[in-house]
């Protein structure tokens, strides 16, 4: 079955502003003397630091940009953009653990900052830390229980951890909030299939296809469910339709364990060659 595609929620991005070379150079010089400035005067430089850091990042000068983001955090420990920039620079430099520590520092400053928890949820998931990402989604749900996307993220992490009963519950809650999500009906169908509840899976995937009839992923996943249930004819019919809409499924199906019983079937071979 086509596995769940994580990050269905758009990952937040940093908005960068342009600065002149004079501003960048001046700000870099200022950082060498900022320690002797009055705190009130330092605050006046925050925007300049941020603009310069963003420009340096665009130039690929990640170490210099990181230094300026860190300077902003020293002046304004609750500045969200500085934490996002600092995290991003560490990731760009391959310092993943340092980047994750920046997010933890950000959350420590404000445990109820949903933006910080969202970055943590995605960053931990991207680095393969599903359990920690799950905890972050739990906190997001604590802060905004009626946000469907957080339930979806939680369900995806539970699915990755093979905690299918809990994943099913999370997807159900997301659909209670927003029943128009074809993708989530598909996720629910995939989860039901993992639990061997094929009849319910067909109902769920049917909802997804009803909402978005030409989505090849849902048609492909229905083919998987048919195959797992032993319905060869319908499995091949749906697989053919999915491949007709999206040719990349041809290669994907070739090694998909859901089609194990069809590997030696001549029609399957012709469809996927």
C-alpha cells in the first residue's frame, strides 16, 4: 500500500527580507560592540540583526547568519524568528542535534507557543524521532484541540510506530473535525487494512474516492485492499486505472508487499513491467 505521505501540513517557512551590503557589513561590525550597549539600544538593533542574518543566509553564509540569530536570542529570548533562523542554520550546517536543541530552548522560553511545538513535531519526524514527534503533536492538540491537522500528524506518527488502533482513533477525530478530507479517509482506510478490517477499509477508501475521484493514490490503495482480501480481478482493475493516472505506480507496485500474491501473475507483470 502506498504509505502515508508525511508533512501534509505545509511546513512553516521563514520569510527573508533583502538588505543592502552596507547594512549587512554594518550589522556585523555592531555585533562586536553590542555587549557594551545599553539594553534598550540593543533592542533597536534587533531588526537590523534579523535582516542581515536573513540576507547572509541567502548568500550561503550560514555561520555568520547563525551568529546574528544567536545575538538576537541573547537580546530578545522570546523572538520567534530568531529561533527559527537559528534552527535552520544549524540544519543547513548539518548540526541536526544542535538544531533540535534550539527548538527545545524555544519551547522552554514559552511552553504554550504552538509554532515552536509545530516546528518540533516536524523536525523530530524528519529526523526519524517518531516518539518525540508524537509528544509534540500531543502538546499541539492540548493547545488547539479543534485543529484537524494536528490530529492528522498524531495519527501519522502512530501509524509509523505501528500503533494502528491509536492511529485509527486519531484519524477518526480529524474526520470528526473536517469530514471533507479525502486524504484522511485514505489514511483511515490504510490503517483499517493494517488491522485486517477490509470491509471497513473499503467504505473509508470509497469516501476518499467519492470526494476526489481522480486521485490515483486512493485508487491504488483500493487495489492494495482488494489484493490483501484476495480479490484478484478488482485488484488488477484498480491497479491498471491507478497506473493510467500516475505511471510511477508501475514501479512502486512491483515491490509492494500488498501485491505479493500477484507477483507471478502475468497480467500483474504486464502492468508493472
